[in-house]
C-alpha cells in the first residue's frame, strides 16, 4: 500500500490529466509518483474475414512517428466499452461492426497510468461511410494474419494493444471461446 | 505529422517527466497533447523450468491495488536492456539469469508516452540472494503456464507487459525462434 501525502502539481489535456504526488511507501519512506488519470478506452480488431484484418495508419505525437494499429479511443461520457469500440471503428475506418466479442481488459502502463483498455474483435463488417476522421487517421491497410505476425516479429508493428488483441484472440480460439460462426 | 507549437507546463518525477504541449494537427487545427517522456524499460519472463515462471506481487499506486506481474523496470543511465532485465530480476526476486532471450520491444501507451519496453525470457535461474527490494515487491509466486493463461482469461492478471511477454514467447516458440536448449 502506498498513500498520497500531497499533490505537487497537475496538467490537464482535453480529456485526461496528470498528477505529481508525494506518497508514503510501505517502508515509511517518501517517494514521488506520477499518476495519469485517464478515462477507460476501447480497441477493436476488425476482421474482414477469418484471415484478414483492417488496420489504421496514424501519426503518434508521443513517439514522433506514423504507426500501424487497430482502431481505438477513449470512452465518451456515459458510453460503455462495446459502444466505444463500434464508434471508433466507424469513425476511423467507415465500417460498422456486425458482431463484437470482448477479448481482454488490461492496464497498458501500470507504473504511472490508471488507464484500462478493453479490446474487442469485430466481424460482419459493412461499409457505413466513405468518410473518416482525417485529424487522426491518415490511411487504412488490409493485412493478412500471417503477414501481421511477420510485421510484429520484425518490429514494424510495435503498438501494445494491437499485439495483445491478436494474441488474446488466438488464445481464446484455442480455448474454444470464439463462437464457430464469428467469422462467417 | 503533428508539430509542437508551445509547452504549457511540465511535471518532473524521480526519473521521468510529463509535458503538456499545444500542437498543430496536419489539418491545421490546434490541439493539446500530453507527452510522458520516459526512459526505456526492460521486463523479463523468468522461467524456473519449461512450464513454470516466477512472478512478483507489487503495490501499484497508479491503479490503487496489488498486482501480479513479471519483473520490470527503467534502464539506469548508460545501461542496456539486457543488463537492466538481469538487474531487475536480481533486485526483485533474488535470482540470477543464466540465459536471456529478447522477445519483443514495444510501445505500451502510444497515445501519450514515448516509453519503449523490451521484454526478455530468462532461463537457467540460480538463487543469488535472499534479499529483494522491499520498497517495491511484497512477494514472489511460482505459476505454471497453464495456470497463468487461466489467470489472464479470468482477469486476475491484467498487466500488459506480462501478457505480451507470454504471448510473444508462445509465438516465437511456434516459429522456431527459441533455441532447443533454452529451458534445459
């Protein structure tokens, strides 16, 4: 157990904030902790069919480069994770999800952030719009599962939630947790 | 591409800092971005034998609970990732690694942090010390691989790097990337 002694400062972005706290460790010592207070988020692995997924190209300011990821984003006020996954998929790719399957809910940066990401798989995709969010997404790419494992192992895909989504789908498939008609 | 216009403030913890920037999006609009500037980190899946790993119990201030994770930590100044993985394993568990295998290097929180974590598998463990870092670690637990997949699927293990380490080892095993004598 670590207890907050005092707050030394905060930063506020559009939808989340960061705090610097002095905390008392269980040994009695005092230390400093950064705490990112982040709304829950949802991510979605969109399956075009059993062997192909849809990924988004996106500029990431924090790492200073364009990345290849699955669609994801923060929950809006009052929104639940499945609704957020469907909305982000629609906004970032123009596709509407038919079926949605929850894969895993996890802490991406447990050392300094309270963010929780719930990852879904989506199938039965239908084209809903030709538009997508141009502020965030610079392009779409269809990738075969075989190819994406190569992109992961060679270091082209380095986004945690993307790799975790694929790994958890694989684990749940082997455990028989994925309905037989999910990809139909 | 997103360009920094100005810095609006910073917070400084022991070994990393957080900045709030106004940035210009590629559409020309101005937005606000949080950027955590974090040193690189290393994590390690410690194998007692081919079927059992060692995990640490740790209080996590950001999420307000005790968690079950693999050993991990930030690189010291001038330290490389394998040296960091060996040191964190020794400090958090008292074990020295015989063999070390790089599994994956990734961005855990690509939306707001530049942190990169390189995950290793370790084998050939030998007990080096009875001491461990009491400020961080409250206990050790030996877990069988079968059991840990249950802990992941039921939501007891929710730490991203821990699940990714196991998933990447599994992927590399299936690809034949893990030397036959690694677990001997």
